[in-house]
């Protein structure tokens, strides 16, 4: 249990440092897919926004041949 909490804290700190949470929140507010670096980053951001109650759920999509990942919020 401690490991999971420590890992969650590290993920949240990384999200805050990388995302500039206001930009991600503003973009997520209108349902626009958010480009992310990897599937892991997509899950981290999605889980964080869901935990904060900003969204009900999310999808991590690999939308193109360039293997770019996008987070799509669900309200």
C-alpha cells in the first residue's frame, strides 16, 4: 500500500511539473483531446483529473501512424 501511495505522489508531482495543470484543465474542459508523450503519461493525467473530479473518465488513444498518444476526457 505504501508503494502505491508513493508512486501516486511521484506521478502527481510529475504531472504538475510537466503539464502546467491550468493548461491541461482548460483544454480538457472543452473535450479537446490532449496530446501526451506516452500511454503512461496519458493514464497519469487521466487518473489525476478523475481523482480531482474534473472528469468522469477518459480514453487514451493512439490516433495516428506517428504513434502519438492523446487523452480524451469524458464528462
